C-alpha cells in the first residue's frame, strides 16, 4: 500500500494516515474528484457489502463526497451484528459489544473507505454516483468481519503462486409483477409482510423464444442498464420455472466477480422495483410449481507470466492439468465445510434433492450437470474450467468465492487427489452434502482449514448470526405443522 500524498490537501486524513490506497487508487480518486467537480453527479452512494453480501451505506451530496473519499464514512458497528431480518443478535452494549474483538462496544463507529476503482454512475438513478467500500477499524486495520477483505486475502495468496483467480457467473432468479407492495400500517414488521405478486411467465418452457419475446421489455430493461454499468453480461435466458430467468456473465479476475455479483443483485432489484416489478434471488420462493434458483460458479486459474489457463490439460486423456486436478481435489475435500458459505439460508437447503440438477453429494464429473463439480474443457481448450453447482444466489459472493479459493489452494498445496469422475452422480457413494443450514454450520465449524484461513473469530461470528436465524425459525409454527396436527390431535 502507498501513503503518498493525494495532492488534495488531505495528507492527515484516514486513508493517508494508515496508507490504505495504492498509487493507482490515489490516481483514480483524483479522477473521481475531477468528475464530481465537473458537476456530473449530485450525490454519491458509499456502499459497503455487509456480512450477508447486502449493500449498506450512506448517500452524500457531491460536495461532501469529495472529502469523504479520503476521510471515509463512519457507520454504526451494530450493522455488523444484524441477521437477515436486520435484528441485532449480539449484546452490543455489553463488554466489547458481545464481539470477540475490541473496538466495537457500545455501538461504536467503524469506517468504510471507498475503493475508487469501483465508481459507477447508476443509469437508473438520475445523477447518482456509486462506489464500493471496504471496512476498517478506528486504528486503520481491516475490520475482521469485513467479507470483501477476506476474499482480497485469498486473492493475495493465489498471487504468490503467480496465478490469477478467474470466475464467470451463471445466476438464476425470479421476477414477478408487483400487485401489492403491502404497505398498509399493519404490514410493517421485522421483517415486514412480503409483497403480493403475479407471474410474468407460466414456466416449464425452458429457453423457448416465444416466452422470451413476451418478456422482452423486462430483458431489454435489464440488458441496457447492466451494460451501462459495465458488467460483462453475456446472455439473458428463460429458465425452467414460472417467472424464472437466468443471466450469465463473462470471466473476470480477482475480486471483480464478487463485486459484479453484489452490484448485479442490488441493481436488478432496484431496476425492477422502479418498473413495478419484484425481483428476488431467494432460492425457492413459495409459489406453485416453483423451481429453485441456483448460482453456478465457473472458475479457473490463469498464469500471470503468459496469460495461459493453468487448468488446461497438457496431454490427451487428462481432464485438467495437474494443478487443476489438485484444485478440484481441494474443492471436493472441503465441500461440506464450505456449504454454509455457498448456501447461507434456511431456504437454500430445499434445493438439494436427487435428480434435480442440484447436487446432493461431494463429487465431481466430466461435463455432468448432476455433479457438484462439473469439469469442462480439454487439451488446447483455453476455457477449461470447473463449474461448482452448489451455490444459491443469496450467497455472500465474497465468502462463496473465498471458500473456493482457500479450498482449491489447500488442494494445490497438499496435492489432493479428487478421485475418479462420478458418471452416475446420484448413485455414486460419496460424502453427502449438508441437508440443512444447521448441519452446514456444524461442518463449517469442524473444517480446520477454513477456520484457519478465514479466522476462527470470523467463523464463530458468522455462525452465531446464522444460528440466531435458525433459532427464530424454530420458534415459528409452520403451515405444515398446523395442517398436520391441529385436527388430528
């Protein structure tokens, strides 16, 4: 990191005091100031991806955003204590705020600092800038609960091997017509009542052109805005289920695939809301004839020295190069430990079922969509890669990708053999993937490598939040229970 003066008269501000930016970032920040001073935007949203991969932050008027680039923006540390209902699940006014580290007691502030390389002008929000931020403690050290920095740490480790992490995204989601936003006085709560919606397509006509044409207005709305954001959009598709769609994105390097996913989810929800639609990345919404949504992650490694795909086999008969097979072995070995990071909601585990195009065990296979790890490519094929089909689209992208990198690196360091291809993926004997979020958290707590790489303090923190969600879920009486027992007993 560089602590060079930014020539903005701010040498004693937060960024310079702790040397948080590289020289490139200082130059990017000066260019951003030039754009602000030119009157291009009226406000800038300083956005920070929280522990769930949800964007939080503050919107500053342009004149204040200018100085906040170097000074940072203070947020309340209770944001670090929220579960998915936005309930605070740590005793924030006890010693250390209930956290395992100092500096967060009493709802103290932490500071988010813009990464000026991520600046965008939002095409759907007039004269609005947006910049992604990283979280720091008052002493300038990275916040140990900041998930973007966990992925940055994993990327630095792969850098030491002379390799770049490359990932492409396939993201499934649902978009509905919004019939009733449920904004009556009695509809508030934590969480509030979900909206009432209707379908845009009946479903079960996978990739049919007629169905695509009927939703062309939505697809054009998404395409134009996502391209304007600079996202590497490749295709827009009609998925199998009612009102279900899929977007695919070209490969990018390092932290950028996760940054893309965070911005993508937020953008789609905002764009659709403004058009009278409701978009959701929930894995399995409670609608008739529903199909679960997945997030398939394509990944490979690229040599820095010559830009060649390091997974590409060097001999006929190889599925991947030696380093690719060892990376694959690491993904397989830590599949159960990493499951909670790929599928972090209670709802997501309703997706894993045999013969469903979603995996149910830790296996790999060559070009087989029933396997958790699908190997693609071959000798001379620069797109050789591994597709992990385990994720759901609600996953925190930084944790999902970091879990892949740490697992793959462990495979490389220890030359882990992934074993033979499982050509009958729902019949091959193998370690079963966790069947519930509770089981997945138990697996994560037992995975020594992930605890070491991500930090035991972080793993304990994340599990505490997710276990609080499970406890709330277990207190609710479900429709199934009421129907099953209310009349019988």
